[in-house]
């Protein structure tokens, strides 16, 4: 007969509690646990740093590409869609998206220089005089 | 721009600048209350504008009107959280005999500072250029980001990147391990809602949402510096896991072949009959129950761990579990450790997640 007990979220609660308990571990204890679990603590720590750095590098690459084309991208304007992040150039409206897992970029903003950039630069130069 | 090209090409390398020993530099700080910036800008209106933007972003700003003063301040007060240098900043004001950098302008000062301290965050301001790729730079500073926008957006984005980069470099190995394990347990807690994503995806997503800096929790989580970077990432991970879980519940999609079924008389039942409700679908509950039993089965020979595990699954607090099962603090901690180890070992022998 089927177990009719409500198991909704039991496992999630348990795993979340385990996650929280990790944050309270001392430096020595967490290294010892990782080691006892069969992994190399230094290797795993650097692997985690690499995950963060690679993510940083991917987004930097996207911004650099757009800046090289003279597009104006509002950092607050990124929206998370189903397949990745989307944004548009504030000057010309060209669309751009990138897929976090691969860093792949798509969109018309990558086709070439911002077509309305000239007007902005002239206005800016005049304003600074 | 011809004069700039010729200046870069004809200016000799900077052997006359003796690099400082990195160890002589004061320690970097990523503490929110002590964010510092060096602004090297010759144009008074731009200097005032950038000073305001930086101060608004929480930086204590030191000002230099020329590269000579910029280098002096960097030597005496550096490193800074960020050094902002105008591409066109003059080499010096006046005609000092002991000028340390007689021929360099902004981009060369950037190269000198990078040489002195390769990890110093630098931004070159080149507002007269249409595209960052148009800004002539020697190869050694080609990787330094260029600000071409007068608005706050690009500057804010570059500052955020520099701060996050520093924070990542500053994470200790135990903090990194904490983040990894925290993300691993969260992913396991998501079960099918993780949709094949692992702890690396969760951590990456937390960083992206930090960097895009949006103010709302759906699209981004700006790091406000009132908490440590680890605490911030933990919060982002929690938020993302919760969004993934919600999306899974709202958007679960199935193949028609998974949904259609027949009774003994060959009658098809339509997926339309499956009306969404607030409780989990039966198949999902069954999968969760099976996984729950599998985890409980790991501790059949460890009664204390089993008691603790049941308590955690019920959502009891530590004190409640200790009181219900008569566990002392030490025994509780030891049992929790055994549980973590066993669950982790299972994953280390298996997949990435």
C-alpha cells in the first residue's frame, strides 16, 4: 500500500540544514571533512575559485565586446531568460544575449559598431568644452 | 588622435621608474568602510564629476591633477580599491626638476602602476573615443578596462567587476570549500527541480546575478558590502535555488508520452486532466520518497544519525532534536558530521553535483 505520509520538502529541508551546518565549521574541520570524503581540500578550493573567476571572465568578455563596438549597456538592464541573459544597447537598441554556461554571445549588437555612437560622442565632446 | 599614437610609439619604455617591492605596499582591503580610489584627472569638470560618482559609490577618493602626482600618491598610499586614470591626463603641472615620470601620460601611468602591482584594479577613462577598441594602448595595458561612457552605468559595472575580482582573490580555502559544499547541498535539496544543473551552475549563477547588479531579487543581487562576500553569495544561492524550485513547480513540462496513459480497457487519459494544485504531483512525491528512503537507508546501522536525520527532515531545530532524542551537544555534532561525510562521499564517488 502506498505511503500517504506527506513527504513534501523533507529531503530539501534536510539537505538545506546540512548546507547551513557547513557554514559553521572551523577552517580545520571543513578541510578534514572534505579530505575524509575522499577529495583534496586545496584542489577543491581552487576549483571553486576557478568557477567564480571563469564566470567573472565570461561576463567581462561580453562587456568588453560590446564596449569595443561602442554599445552602451546598462549593467542593471540584464534580464535572465530561459536560455540566458538578455540586454539591449541604450543608444541604438541593438539586442544582445549570452549563455552563462558557455559564454556564447548572440545578437545584432555583435554585428558591428553602434550606429548611433557618433552622435553621442560629438554631443559629449561639445558638452565637456 | 595622431599625436597620441606618436606619443605612445616614441615614448621610451619606463626603465627610469623603479618598481616598488610589492611587499612594501600596504595590505589591500575589501572592507566596505575603507574603499579607496585614486583619481588621476587633469580636467577640472571631469575630476569633479568622477569624484562625485566615486564618493556616491562609497569610495574615499584621492585626487591627482597629473601623472606625477598620481604616481606619488600611488607610491605613498597605494594600493587602492581602484585607480581611475584619464587617458589625456598631463604628465605634470609646473616644471619640477625631480619629476619621476617626465614623458608619460595617463595610459603610461597605468602601465607603470600595473608593473608595480599587477593586481591593482585600474580603469582608463577615454571619453573622446567612440569605442574602447579605438583607444590606442601598448600591449601591456591592453587588458585594462576602458571607460567610454559619461553615465554612471559603465563605471558602476567596471567598479563592481574590480571589487568582485578582489573579493574572489581574497577568499580563503575554507571559505571556498564552504561555498562549494553549501551549493552542493542546495542542489541536492532541489532534486528534480535542479533540472540537471550542478553546484557549479548554482555558484556561477550567483556570481552573474551579483555582477549584473540589478536591485531586484528576480534578476540580480547587488552586493551591498554590508555583508561579507561569502554571506552575499550564500544569500544569492538561496534566492536562486528558491527561484529554480518555483520555476520547476510552475513550468514543469512533460512529453506527451510521459503524460498519456491508458487504463485496462485501453482508454486514454488526457494531460488536461492534470490540473495544477498547490501540492506536489504524485509522481514527484514518489520520486522524493524514494530518494528519502535511500538516504535514510545509508544510516541503518547508525541510530543516532538516523534520529538526527529524521528530526532534520521534519524541520525540527537543533535544540528540539537534542531534547527529543536525548542527544548531547557533542553527540549531535558528531552525528551531523557522519551524515555530512556519508552524503558527500556518495557524491564524490558519483557525479559532479
